[in-house]
């Protein structure tokens, strides 16, 4: 593993730690003799008036409050496999475009952050079985009221740090996805024609 790839993994672990810290502070915890009382479910604290608030909600489904119904166990297992696949891919794209790798790193960090909630939070808080935990969301952003096809929104879906990482990573890949190798290229250990120039940019 090159030094640049180690840095990408280090940055992802910092983001995961930040995500988990904010969630533990929001929900509260009692760990190794240290405890902190969290927010009440549904409680809201103004940060910038009513524009940005911290509102504690728990999401049993996917990102931004999207429900997944009875398939919760499959979503949790898929999250585990997705995190493993992203870690493998981030390791394999060593030397490619740094912006594309940053996108993969952000998605990996975000996916890992929410995976930890889904897999372990139910057991950690004594609320449900392994793989049945709920994702902690708390960033509440107000938007103008919108009515789309009968769906009425008064605010952006409450989200967390991990969701933000995934969104930023996807945005980066929208512009730089062509700089990434395909799985077939990785398997055959091919190098793109722009690899050398990208390495010079990274340096």
C-alpha cells in the first residue's frame, strides 16, 4: 500500500470517527465509565435560527429517512458487503486520479458510518438485535415548502455526517468517474493512459 492510499484510508477513518462521535453525542452513551445524556427523540435545538437545527431522529431504513420496510436485515448485510467492496476498490485504485479516489474515500467513509449504526447500535443501546439498529440523524435544514406529486416537504430530510460524505463523494464521482479503472482493468492490472500525469498531479 502506497503512502497516498494510507492517507486516504486515514482520512476515511477520521471522518468515520467524527460521524460516530456526533451520533453518540446526539443519542447519548454510557461507555467505559463515561456517560453523556443525549437529546430526546424528536427534540430540536436551533443552531442558526430555524434555518439550521439539530433535530434527533432515528432512521430504520436508508439515507435521508428513506424507509426499507421488512428488508432491514438485507439492507444491513448489503451495507457490510458494500463497505468491504469499497475498501477493496479504494486499495486497488492506488495511483489513479486523486479527485476520483477522494470520491470513493468519501463514499466508503459514509457507508461505513451508517453501517455501524445499522449493525451495532441496536445491541449497543439494548434496543434490538444485531443488524437491526437504527441510523442516528440530526442535521435539520429548512427549505421553502415544496409540493411534488402530492409529497409535501417543509424541510430537507434530516441527515448526518455519513450522509454528507456519501453525497459529496457521489458529486465528485459525477465529474471524475471517467478517471477510475473498471473492475476488468483492475483484474488485468491495466493502467490508464493518463495514470502517469495523474501521479504527477498527486505529487
